[in-house]
C-alpha cells in the first residue's frame, strides 16, 4: 500500500485493536484523501501524454506503465480511507498491494532514462532478478497474508493500516525499499555528471528533482508520522502531484520526452543501411552500428574496443586516416575488404566499400576522434565491370559480324549474278541452293547480332539456376535424347541473357554430339566456387580443339554459339571450359566464383511467372549443398 516503513506500532496503553492518535487529524483527511484522487487523474493523463510523444520509445513506455501503476495505487489509497467497514478496508489494503511493483517500474524508468548500464537489453535477466522478482514477492505477500500490514480501528479517524514491525519479513522489505531508492538517486547523479550537453544535463536535473518529491513525502509519511503516532492518508501522493507538475514543466520548457536530434540519433544509426563507426584518435573503435558489423562480417558486440586497423586493410586505413588528419575529412575512398561472409551464405566474400569520414572536435578543443561512414558498393562495382566488358564485347562482335555479313552478301550477289546469266538455260540447282544457304547464314548472323546488342542492356542480378536451366531446356526439342538435371537450389549473379548461354550449350550438344543419347546437367560446391557441369555421351571434342571452339567463327554452323555463351558468362566473372574425354563425350564446366553465387533466397518452382521443369525425356532432381 505504501513504502515498507509507514506506520508505528501501538502504544502500551492502547486497547487491543484500537489506536489513539497523538493529534486530531480529522481536519486533514478530506484534503489528503482528495490529493490521492487528484494525483490519480494527473498521473494517468501525464502518462498517456508522454507516451503519445513517442510510442516506440522504451523510456516513454516505462513512464506510462509507472504512471498507470501510480494511478492504481492512488485510487486504492483513496478508497481505503473511504472504507466504512473492516472488510472493505482490508479489501482495499490487499487491492493496493501492488505498490512494490510501481516502485520497481519507476526505478526501471529512472535507470533507462539515465542510460544506466544495468538497464541495457542484454541485462534484462539481471534486472528481473534484482528488481522485479523481489517486488513481485512483496506484492504476493501483501495480497495473500497479513505479514506486512494489518487494518486497525483508530478512534476519531476510522480504519488505518499499520506495519507489523515484529515480522521477520518486514526488515527485508524495508532494506529492499531503501536500496532501490538509493539506486535510483545514484543513477540520476551519475547521469548528471556524465551528461555531455547542457540540455541533457537540465533534463536529468529536472527528472532527478521530480523523483525526490515522492521520495521525500514518502519518508515523512512512512517514518516520521507513524513513529509519532499519527496515521493519515499517505503523503506520497502529494509528492506524486508535485512530480507530475515538475515533469510537465520540463516537457513544456526544455523539451523533455520530445523527439530531438539527440533522441532520434540511435534510431537513425540503427536503420541506416550504411555502416557508422566512431573511432578514437588512438585508433580504437568506440561504437558501431549493426550495418557496420554486417559489412565487415563481424559480431556487432565485438567491434567496440577493437582497433580499426584490424577490420580495415592496413595500407588503405593508414592512407585514409592520414588524409583525414591533414584535411579534416575524406570522402568516396574505395577499399576492398576480405570478410568471412556477408550474411547471405557466400563464403570468402570480397567486399568493396566506399568510406567517408571526418574529424570530431569537442568545442574549442583538439580532435577527439573520427566518424567513419562505410557503404557497401560491391554490387555497383560488379555491375560497372559487367557493363564495361559488355561494351567491349559488343564493339568487337559488331565489327566481326559486319565483316562476315559483308562477305556473305558479296558471295550471295555473285551467285545471284550467275543465276541471272543462266536465266534462259536449265536451272542450276547448285547455285540456287548455295544462295539460299548464304541468305540463311546472313539471317543467323543478324539474329546473333540482335541478341548480342542486348548484352549489357540490363544490369546483372541474382537469378535462380533452376529457372535458367528450366527455361533453356523447355526451349529445345530433345527428341529421343534423355536429359537429367541434378542441381541445388542456388542463385547466381549474372546477366539476364545467361539463359541463352545454357541454351547454346545444349543446342551445341544436340547438333554436334555423335550418337548422342544422354545429356546431364549438374552443379555442386567446389571449395568456394560453384561448379555447373553440362555433359553428354557423344563423340566429344579433340584435345587440340578444346579452347579453339570458343573462338568467334569456329564451328560447323554459324560458329557463334559457344563464343556467345562464354561472352555472356564472362560479364559477371563466370568462366567456362571444355574438359571432356574425346571419344566418350563433351563436358562443359562452368565455374561461378565466390561472391557470384549463394543459396536460393526462396523456392522458385510454382511461383507466378516462373517456368516449370517440363518436357519429355527430362528428369529433374535437387542436390542440396
């Protein structure tokens, strides 16, 4: 109902169950009981007002819970002093036994507001053990037994509650109450000395002063008056009303509980996709956000206290810091990091970052440290590299195909002239057939040029390997040739035209594989790389031609398919070789480097717009990595 030392013991001349007041408090009862009611309404309204300022703030949430608890406690006190019977008074005494939890929540609010280390989320278990568990035990005793307080009748005053100081539990409750009050006061004092800005110092000063009001009135009501034999409504609620008035003043005058840059900064750092690191001038990391830990591939809790040179390559870090010391700031400084993983499952990831930083000065003092902002630009660099390669390849192919088409047109014109010369003679089937073949080759070259012009048009991105293979196989009629697919659910970072690379490899096997019966497509992890294999049981490729077949113009048809396949894959750093055994079949091995593949983020089969593996002669399976 109130703090643990709120009432004195009966005097030796008092009759059993009756206490005689040393003074007549009747004149104060209406005023003090009214304070309980007024305090209940004020604390409730103030709690919701502060909560509405920032509902996501843990401080505001604790303040609301504390104020609602204070409201409940004040209402219970008010109704206790209105009780007209012993049973009614006992009911409200037990109903108000939640007061230890109110004190616990208020203390928790003070610890959170003052940024006391004990209030951190990582310390929740200790906070529950040291604060809420004892408070809950005291509340349970107050509800279920009379070990702490009892109801007696006082002549001229009515029913009052007194503490049972002879109980062995009572001293423990008194010690707990005193300890948490001292704890809250020390936390306020430490926060005031630790405050770096005048505004923060004023906030702590006002909240500390406000909390002293209920503490001071509680001491008067719980210690001084009971030992003097005076039993009146709890004065702590006068202190709570003054507490509410002080907090209201702090809100209106100095912006307490209102969103400010200082208040919003932790949330900004938490939601930023860029890494933010604060480094002391001696190179030690003071703090870092979660994005920085993700970019550097380390645990966020392990960063504070480490040297920045441990996570940033030494030569680049030394140069970067030298520029900052000389110029005061540095921006867009690119560094390549070696991290264990970027969190997406890709091992030994080489992350390219852009760093910017500036010196941090205390007012009128020398530099205190450096604020470093780190942005992961790995995808951007990959895309730039892919576009550069694509541009070079397009330029080369445009020249080559233009030359080939000109030669074919010249040849076609010659045969057409020959046909013109023999127009009045029996038709020459050989001339006509050759002319048709030349026109078909021109058409194939034009289609190839059209496909190649799209290379680099779209930025490379993550694509499901299953989807690429399914699209390629569904575009080809394999006839009696059996196709087996055994690949894991992975994604590769490649050009959107990569499906044509798979198509060309499969089409090449069908047209050049002698006595072909089976084509197999499989994939598996090889060290840090992903190896994709497309093999058949045809005649294979002689050793002397294994590299030659990827050159432009080599082949029995257009000579463009395998060259185009290699070009597409090279855009994103993927390589392809042929390492089959001549006479046993061709074997194309596609090697996807670390950083260009990852486990699939979601299952692609059955998604709207995704092709299903289908077609006669195809067998599908998964081979989890």
